[in-house]
């Protein structure tokens, strides 16, 4: 195991904790505002928490596989993948806190996390192309 892989694993756990945190916030808002499952709307505070969780889950589905593809194939700067993953986490936390306070202020956090996801996509493609070329040359 390399340091880069260990770092990526730690970042993965931190990202999972962010997703878990958004779920706990939704559960807390359900209790606070007496919104029973399966309802997905009710009090504005619950609605914001629910949208934060759903958007984070939507982004997470792209983020996690790209994080590990970049880790596996992009080796020019080994710790870059994990660092970009940390940026994604920071973006999601900024997004969540801003959205809960005022949904119109969510753009910064969303932008940070979507740029991090795009960066992981680019790193993954570069790494895969480099690996393909190396295997083809051998």
C-alpha cells in the first residue's frame, strides 16, 4: 500500500462521514418538525436539509469512483488525488452550511465541489490514457 492510497482511503472515510452527517441532519429535522416518513417536504428547514442530503448523494455517486480511479491511474503527483478529494469535502460542507442558512448562498460550496469532481475526472482520464499508452508501447 502506498501513502497516496492510504490518504485516499482516509479522504473516502471523511467523505462518507459528510454524507452520513447530512443524513443525520435530515433525521433531526424530521423529529424537530414532526415530519413522518415517507414525506419529503414539510417545514422549510427540513426541506433545505433534505435537499442538501439529496444533492450531496447525487454528487457523491460521481465523486467516489472518480477519486479511486484517479488514485489507481494518476501517479504524476501521488497525493494530488487525495488533496482534490479534501477540496470536495470542504466544498460540500460549505454548501451544506450555506444552503441551510440561505439557499441562495449555496453557489460557492457547489462550485468548489463540482470543480473538484471535474478535476478528478481529468486526473482519471489522464492516468488511464497514460496507462493505456504505456501498455500499448510494451
